[in-house]
C-alpha cells in the first residue's frame, strides 16, 4: 500500500525524535505528505479529575497557553524536518481521541505513534497507542520507544 498522508503523533519529549524519524522515513519512502500532532491534556485530566470549577477561567487560560506553546514547539520541530507550519497541530483533550479525530479530519492514511508500553493496558502498547490503534480508521504504525 502506498501512503499519501502520514501523521506523526508526538508528545514533544526527547523520545519523540524516534517517532518523528520513522514517520519521516515512511513519508519519504511513499512520497507522502507528513503532518505532526501533539495533544495537551486538560487540567482536569492532569490533576486526576479534581474539582476545578473555582479555577475555570484560570484553567482555560492555562490550557490555551500550554496549547500555544506546544504549537510553537511543534512548528519548530516541524521546520527542522521540512514540515510546514500549517501541517503541525496542537490540540487540547484526551490524546487518543484527539489524534484519531484529527487524522480523520485531515484524511491521514497512516498514523505513527510511539509506545513505552509501561502503563496499564500499556504493558502491551501504551494507553495512547492502544486507543489510537483501536479507534483509528486508517493504518497505525507503533514505534517502540527505546529509553
């Protein structure tokens, strides 16, 4: 199968380079467009569902600022590997659904995602990779992150 649009889902850690390298290789091998996505978790998810009602405006502002910073970082990473700014996407939400929804919206036919395989169901894949694999309408390539 020849891929036309590959999307790398990264968390902007140092280990993200492993996913980016493989996504870039696959995109080049297939002559495909490469897009990048990162997802910022909402504060309620980060803080285990604590009642953030009293801090709603502050948390919304914090999340937007975190999203803006993630977008700028992703643009910089993308520029370093030849991905145009408009092909970088930073979203707020649960990572797996955001990745799957963005892939569908963009017409992606391959998602490349990393897996540490260290948490919960993630003993096999990783929770984000597992969620993407089970809900994506396109192919998913999971890259085992080497520590």
